[in-house]
């Protein structure tokens, strides 16, 4: 799947998130995968770690926590 489609899916399911928060979550999960964490998806190992991280988040296998809404 394309990055844009996956990002749109995440934003649709989590309206309080923004692209910056998704990027941070993908980065953290990518680091975990590169440091030996096992993917929660049953996919080929030929896929980049960042793509795997984004797919896991889009499928709801990885939750994004820790972001606080800031009132303006």
C-alpha cells in the first residue's frame, strides 16, 4: 500500500492525531524493528522497516500513545 493511503487511514481512525505525531510513532517503531523487534504482521522480510511500522500502525496493531491535546 502507498504511504499516503496508510497515513490517511490512520488519520481517519484517529482524528486527534496529525502527520507529525504519526511520523514520530513510525520513527520509534522503525527503531524497534531495526533493533530486533518482531513485526506483528505476517509479511516478507524484503519490506523496509519504516513501511512495516506504518502498516502496523494503520492496521491498529501498534497504538500511538502519549500525545496530549493542546488547547489553543
